[in-house]
């Protein structure tokens, strides 16, 4: 058990963003970030800290969700790059960040958590289209 076990978990106590898709294993949420309209999280629906806390089939299923989110963001936004990150240093609840990145965003080529390099170019996201794409891609992950 890690030292953060006694800290209240915000991902156990809230959705963590606007829920776009969910099943019994995990949920896909959209993070409200005006600089990154394609910033999603895939959040495990139970409190676990590390991928190796899961059995192999569950790890594989969770990663299929992460890859489906990546695919949907690529189709909807056509970014220069997708960043995938599972940090958990601040919130020790297993979740993956799936972030659409563009050459003219505020931090590119650095991480979204680094010092900004420029004013970012405004972008919009068709939330309904992203949600529809996720629902089309994700029914198969339970198999």
C-alpha cells in the first residue's frame, strides 16, 4: 500500500469530468480544459493504484478502452500527436490521460503540465461526435 492511501480520493468521490462512456470496469471522461478540448481520462471504477494490481485480462481490457479513446480523438480532431500518461502521483487512483496535441498548442512539444511556450490556438470539440465515436468503438471492449 502506498503512503497516499489515507488521502481522500477525488476519482472515487466524483466522476472526474464529463462522462462520455462508462461500463462496469471504467469510465471515459472529458476534462474541462479550454487549452485542450481533446483531454480525456480513462478512469478505473474501483480504487486501485497500479496497472499490476489488475489481473492480465483486466489490464488488457482497460488498455483497449484507452486505445479506443485515442482512436476516437484522432478521428475527431486530427491532432499532431496523442499523449498517453498514467501518473497517479497526485491522485493515486488508476487512470489514464489521453490528450490530443497540436503543434500550436500552449505547451507543444512539452507536456501539458510543463511551462507554456506560447498562447495556444483556440480549438473546439464536437462533444456529441466524440461521444458517438466512443459508443461506436467501445461495445467490443467487453469481449
